C-alpha cells in the first residue's frame, strides 16, 4: 500500500531490490534478527539496550 497524500492505494511498483537486515548488540555481537523488506518496524521488545542495525541492499 502507498499513501498519495489523500488516501491509501495499492502499490503498483515491482520490488527489484533485496533488503537484508542485520542487528548487533552494544558489544558488536550479532543478534538473531528475522526482519526483512524495504521497511521494518521495531518495538521495545526487539531491543535489549543499545543496538546497531545494518541494511545491505542488493539487486536480486
């Protein structure tokens, strides 16, 4: 879905990129993280204290 400024409409664009997300804790250790896609949503339960997120974008 996408918002055109007045209402939500079905998105017609085709996704041509792959978004791979990684999470590291405050000490730089990788944390299991299973979110994917262009946009992700986090909540307080996703973060213990301080984290770093990395997103690799590739054509695929």
